[in-house]
C-alpha cells in the first residue's frame, strides 16, 4: 500500500478534531495539513522545499491526499510549527493501532 493511501486511511475526521470556522479566506484545514505532514514523514521528507517539490512531481499523491493544489513552501513550514503536537499524537495513534494488530485499537 502506498504511503499516501495509508495516510488517507488513518488521517480522517475521526482522528483530527473539528476546527471552528474562522473569518477570511478558507485555508487548507487541519485535516489536509496533517495528511501532508504525515505523508512527508512516511516518505522521509523533512524539508519544506523537498515536500513541495515531491508533491509537484507526484500529482496523483496530491489528489489522494485530498488537495486541489500543491501548497506553498511557507504554508507547509507554518503547518510544522502549528500542528507539531497533534502530529505526534497522530503517530502515537498509528503506533497503537499497529501494535494491536487485528484488535480494535479504540476499544478500551
């Protein structure tokens, strides 16, 4: 399974809490931002420029991640700072899910 398909499977509205509506132009949203960040980690792309260049070369991955266009490098850099703690939480959830195997990871 390709990394962007894994991201699309794990990073959904159940994992990412809803954000209140803000004024101004609508941005990418927390869900799409986290999908890009998790995808970049899985692909080993830690640099903002490398992430953007990779997405420009792989237009199919952009579509699978739910984006309509490749985000700007500065936007991706902002996401790293803004969503770092949430990104760590998502990876802990993925780790817990993979550790449980076929068991339901949300069953407590």
